[in-house]
C-alpha cells in the first residue's frame, strides 16, 4: 500500500505498524515524534498503530546540540 511519509509517497506492506515503518526507514532506536494524519502517535502505541492506504505520516527525530 502507499502512504505519504514526510511529503514523499512510500510503499509499505499491508497492515504495517508505525513501529515497522520506523524500522523500514532505518530510524529504530532514535528519539522520534510520529504523527499520522495530524494526530501524534505516542511511542507506547507505535507497535499497535496500524497504517492504512493513503495515510499521511510525519516523522521528526530529535537532534541534540547546543
């Protein structure tokens, strides 16, 4: 199925979870904020939150510094 991730159409498997998407994007283990269709998805729901055809996902990762 196709979803939009950070403005780009991305193909993911059917019934893909947010956690699986993060893994596919090679972002596992990073501090992230994920939004699906303008709703923030808490880390505690990344594994259970399933994506659907046409979803719009924004993934932002924190960068430390000073």
